C-alpha cells in the first residue's frame, strides 16, 4: 500500500485544487411509482431541487437499475457505491425499499496547458468508499433521531407527511455536510469519554440518581464534561448519534468561556443560596419571562424495539452538561423548568467545579510532556470509545488534523483492509514522506499510529508502538 504522492515540481505553482463536493442527494422508493408515467412518485426528496423533473427521474432510474443489476450477483448485498471518472455514487437502504443516494464529485486538479487552456484532472482514487458510506448512514441516523423512521411517517400521514419531514430536515442538514473534512473518525462514529477518578465518578452517579428521583418524569439521563461523555442511560447506538448532535451542532452554538476560574473552584461549603451558573441550552431562554416558551426538541430512541418519543432537555453549567430525556406525552411547563433550574443549577455548578479541580490535579501530576514523536487514533468497537491525538479539532465544517491528508488516506486504507478479515492483524507502512504508519487490530479494538522517525527500521518502529501501548493503554490488552 502506498501513499498518493502530492503534486510537486514546477507545474505545481499553477495548479488549482478543488476538494470533493456534494453534487446531488436523493431518497426514493421504487414501490411508489412502478408503472410508466408514474416515475415521479418514487422520488421522496431531491437535492438540488432546481434540477429539471426529467433529469431527476432519469438519475433515480439509473440508480434503481444499478441496484437491481448488482442484486443478480449478490441478492443480500446490492451495490454500496459506483465509481466513475468524475464522481462517486453511494447507495444506502436504511429501511426496506427506501433508498438514499449521495453523489459526490471527485477532487479536481486544474492545470494550465502550454497554450493557457485549463486541463481538468479528476482524482478518481482519492475518496474512500467507507468514509462516505458512513456519512450517508449518519444522514439517516440523524434524521431518525429527530423524526423517527420513514415507515412511522408513512403510518402517521402517508407519503405527503414523509416528504414534508424529509424536506424540512435535509434542506438544513445537507448544508452542514462538509465532505472535504470527512475521515476515519466518520467511519467509527465513536464517543470520546472523559477520564475520571473513582470518587468524582461516584459523585456524578449520586447526582444523577438524586436528579432522577427529584424530577420523577425523567426517563433517561446523560452527563458530559468538556464535550466528552461521562455517563449515559441510553442504548449505545442512540447515544452515539445524540453525542454527535450535541458535540458538532448544539454545543458549538453555545460556546462560552469558563465562568468560574479553573483554579478557584466554587466550594460546596458556600451558602445554600449560591448564585449558580446553570442555564438551558434547549428550552426557555429566560425563566423570569412569564411568556417564555418551554419548547424542547423531540427525539426518537429504541426505534427497533419500544419506539420511544422523548423531549430533550439540555442543561449546562460551566463545562458540565446534563441531558434529561422525558416522555414526549408529558409537556414540560415553565414551573417545571424553574424547578429543574433551582434543583440542578447549584449542584451542577459545584460538580463542574469539582471535576475541573480533579482534572487540573491529574494534569499537573502527569506533567507537561513535550510533543511526542507519535500521533494516534484509538477505537473500541465494544463501547464505542474513541481517542485521537491527530485531530486538534473535529466539527462538521473543520477537521483540523496535525498530519498530511495523504497520511489520513493511508489510515483509511488500512482500516478497509481490517474490515475484510475477521482475524486480529497488524499492518506497517512506510509512507513516501518518511513517516511510518502502523495499524493494529486486536479483539474489537483498533489502533493507528503515525511515527515521524525518518531513519527508523521495522524493529525500532515496532518497539516504539509497544512503548506507546504501555504508556497510553497500559490497562488494555493488545495481542502482540
């Protein structure tokens, strides 16, 4: 496996590079327009909407034909993607007969020829199927979190209601898709957990138990600190998509500086009428306004089983955020919100301060290490735990990685290799840029390491990775 060499040389100065872009996105059901002349009825949503009707029908028909054709070779696993020179199409059937299709333009390099005319080169091998197939699956998961399944919409109000819901949701959601920022983390869709000592964890557990007892209508609770999860009562798959929504959409909209100094924690000994820092991120903006609206987003969980509709109440104090989920049949009143604020606010403020103090103590004990020679991504398939020192920041619009995109592509290629086999394995790659890239798969866990050691040999690289496992993952068993 080799890294794609970046364009170099004299001509590179005149080169223009264009990242991958979303060309179209549509959802259809072939059962809705089986006869000739009814093809338009199949289309439930189409972006961009300005496209002429006949072209929409033609594009949907082509996808339908590709899926049917590939079914003859593999009835249980029809096409997942189609590669062409200019673009790549991704197919997903999240519910029976409901197909989602995303068409992505390949990255482009535009060069000037000798006579000054631009020459366009499509980078056909740059996109990783697994990354963008995962992005398409996330589109459905995010829709389902806020709207429930396609089938439930059909039961509630037929095709008309389903079309309305798809239009309302995807019109906004597709604007947040930044395809040039997608990478290995989109495949994992993992959760970053906040490391805690036992005593502080027990304090949080005790806080959650008290809150669920005081606020009896609360069905599920989740607790986060610094955008990292500490505790959740939801099923893993529901929490995974809710976590993505909180950390990439809701929290970034409410960024605020720490209101209490990090090293001057508010103590619990302070008087009971403590001025707390709690506030609602969803729901009423001003609790003193008698006209304040108590509207909370509705979410749908356990859709394969009990199919629960819940109101999502997100309440934050400093860097700690707690999500209370209550049955959607209960409408929270302003009095309930005020009660929640008076009970949760002071306790959460003190708790946030305690976690912050503990975090700083741990930081000081571990000491300020110099920049290590390696960077890594770790993912555990069992509990969805994810850790990356490669990403300095990962939001939908920005993926600030501290390594070259070519190295990120190698990581994606290694991950694709891992999915083809069930056994544990290790892959070591020497990249053209003098970096070493190591991938380890062991017992549902994956570790990817990038080493900047130009003159190292295979044995030395192996020793470095062992050292990393010993320091960063000393309580995790990796097969050698």
